C-alpha cells in the first residue's frame, strides 16, 4: 500500500508507474483505492464510475477499469458535503460529519471489493488517501491505516521533497501515529527530487535511522508526468503557459468543476493555448473558443458564472463571431433554464440559464454512465467517449444535434448560427479525429502524435524511470 505524508505527493502516479512496471514483468496487477475524493471520474466497463486516477492505473496494468478498484468515491458538492458513490453507484449525499457515521458499513464494501481483486491478481497495489498523519480522522478510517490494519497490507510511505520539509514530514508522520499503525509502515520513498541525488544521501540515511524504515528509493522529478490525466483540481493550480501567435481556448474554472481532464488533450497541443479562467478574472477578449466544462453542481456553478460577470464576456465573445462549447454541465448552462425538481443537487429549484441555446434541462434521479461511439453530424467524423450525467435536455436547438451515437440516438445541440454548441459526451478531444477537426475550426493544426499512444508511451517511460530509481524487487518482497 502506497500512503503519503500529504495530498498530491505523487501516490497516484507512483501506483500507475509501478502497475506498468510489474505488469511488464509478467505479473497480474490490480490497482485499488479504498476511498477517493474527486470530481474527475471515469466510466467502467461494468457500468459504474470510479476516480479518474484508478482508471489510469488500470490502464497501466493493462486491464479494464472496474468499480471494485475504487469502491468508495466521494464527489464534493460543497465545502462540507459530497455525493457518496459505492461500488460505482451513488447511494446518497452526506456532510463531512455525517459521513463519519457511514464508515463502518462502507468498510464492508471496501473489503468486499478488495477481496474480489485479490482473488484475480498476483499483486494488488493499494493507494491511500490524503495523509497518513491525519490522526484526527483515524477512528473508523477506511482509506489509510484503518484499511492497512484490517487487511494486513504492508505500507510504504511517500514524501514529496519538492514541497520542502520532507525529512520532517516522514519522521513526523511516524511520531504522530499510534504504535500499531506505525508498525504497518515498512519503508519510504522520497519523490520528485531535483538536482544531484548524492546531496540527499545523508537525508535518506537520516530518515531510515530515525524511523527504522527501509529506504526504497529517491525518485527524480519526471517532467512528463504532467502529460498524464490528473486526479483532482489541485493540478489546475499550476500556471497556464500562454503562447503567442496561436489560437486561445479559455476554460471557465467553476468552483465545482468536474471532468476537466476533457481538456488535457488540447493542453498538450503545440498549435493552441489553453487557459483556465479563475474566479475574479475576466475571460480573455482574444479567446477564440470559450469552453464551459463539466460541473458537479450545475445550478450553483451557473449562478456563480453569472455573478462573476462571465456571461457578459461570453456574449461579447459571440458578437465577435467566435465559438462557445459546453460539455455536460456546461451544456446545461447554455440553455434557457435548469430545473431540479427532485433536489438532486440540493434543495429543489430552477434557475435561468444563459439562453444561448434554445433548450431546457430537467434534472432526473437516474444517472447515465456509459461508453459511447458515433459520428459528428456536421462532418461525419467518428468519435468515442463516455456519458456521465443526470438530466434530460430538450428544445428546438436539440433538433440540430452535435453528435449521433452508434445506436441512433442524437446528442447535444447547435445554435442557428453554428457558434454555440453543447454535448453530454466526455472525452471528445481525446479522440484524435475530433481534436483535429476542432483545432481546424480555430485555424490551428493538430500535432502528429496520437493522444492515446502518447499516454501509453509516457506510462512506459515512467515505469522505466521507477525501475531505475526504486528498489522494485524489494517492494515486491513485501507481499
């Protein structure tokens, strides 16, 4: 089990890299994260949803993602509450304090899923959540030491030296843990080192001397990690790289932005610049395309958009003859209204939308989770992606759908002037054919590399990186 001294220390990517490394050695590997908190989710072959990071880890292990790889997924809807998804299906919403009372029964699902994976694999690589040192949450824990103790899973603790204070964070974690929990930790990894590794040799030996843990390696910073799909919105805190002389895509960063990895393939294209517009910032007037991304709480984020004054910027953008695209929740915001009569996102309510598409959305209790293929109506180009949404959207502009699925269903809507479009499909830009077509509409050229092939190549290179800098034989000996 890979646990961390804090969030975003690289646990998810280390599990992915190790999954690819061990799979290449001929082992049957399964990734597992007992509890995840993320609004970046993926659809599984068995008709549920899991955290995006576990889907990437499954890909690294060359297996299809399963709901059992992430049996508890928390999807934040507010600062204190979240939807609770268990083995792929939403079972309700809970505030942080209420959720603590749910943990005993959730542990049953966690252990059930873990045993299913363990029966299929030579090795299960488990990812912890947040920090192992969150002793205030230890009672009823299902994500870190509670899980490790319940299953007898040995733990390797990861610290991020790029943040500073890595010696204190590793040694301090041991200091605050109860002795029986600390005894589960068998070794440590220091991640994201920059510079001459010999300069930290004393640091590694000092941590080992103070903790009694085995040092499994010092992992140098791996720049290509940024090309892999991120797990949560922390990845958006990195500054955008604006490039002059190329078309600009502006993405609105809602408070409850979801599935923003839809834009990752575009962010990696050299012929276009992508910026996430933060709250309090105007939408750049030079933007060629504005994207309204997915949202976990569409009505709240639509109200936020309007309060920010972004609606004024969008209308000015359209008067300049430029394009707007809404993805899932962003598509719903483009319509005349969004109604939630059943209180799916909170109290029952109805909010006027932006009115840029002549459609209306009604939230429904049934969530659609399915992989889809089809063609775009305008040019007949094939696409592949997935649906993950609640709500039905209907109206005159839906008679001009953006996409048609292989089963004959239509999806999305396009305005009469063709400048505004929306769709429920996620992953559209990961399809090389679709990405090239959208870039061409903006006057940009697509790069020559396939996005999916690029992900595979980075996973292989990261596995090589870990094989070089970690004691992978020692890690396997912990089983």
